[in-house]
């Protein structure tokens, strides 16, 4: 059933990338997320950025997916799940991942401006919190980063085309 040569994390990231592309088509920052119930391999939550469409500062891909996942399981704890997202989560989303008790996080590319999992902060692995999350970063990182670079290049015009991902704010 799987794609030959790809592990589950990569296959799930492909789905998150498809969702990110949907966000970009709606002129939202292209970030996509899936939540998978690992024992069954079933996706229980999906999301992509909807801040502009919904007029909601909290409508990040991860929050949208967590809300759907909680509705699917009928509880706020998303145990036995993995959250897969194209960009390293920000502080709000990293906190929501911890609060939802998600045991594992997989993300695509680092976020040098707001990354709260490995880049600027380590919220998901902070021993002072009541839950810690296993983290795998860099899964299909280049395609994920490419979506963001392309989106911001188109938004900002040719004068910023030469900027690296690190210089370009993701402004989720």
C-alpha cells in the first residue's frame, strides 16, 4: 500500500505538502499538517493555514488539524498519534502539541524566525513541562522549504528572490 522507497513519515509528509499547496492556492502561507493515528495508520486530522480566510490568528495548520483530530477521537488527548507538519511549529502550536499529549512530531523544514521545537526554543522536549514529545525534523525538508520560498518570492517580487529561507520571514 505504501510508496516504494518511502517510509511512513515521508508518505504522511507528502499529504501535508498537498495540504500546504492548497493553502498557497488560497493565498495563505503554504503550511500543511496531518495527524495520524499510528496503530491504524489512519489520518484523523488535517489542516492548512487559514489565518487570512478565517480572520483568525490561531488558524495555523497544526491548530486546525488538532481541533479536527480531537473531534474525531472525542477527546482532547491525541494519544497514539503523530503530528506531521511541513514547517517547524511556532510557540503556540508547539504548546498545543504538548497540551494535546501528542507523543510524536514530524516536521519538514526549520523555521529560523519562529521555530519553537528545535530552532529558537525546545518546547516539545522541555523537561519542565508535564509532557514531552519525540521529535523528528527535516523530513522532506527541501520540498517543504521550496514551497515557502516560492510563495514568498511571488509575494515579495523579484527583488527578494535571492534571499535565503533564513532571511525570508515565514509570517505564518
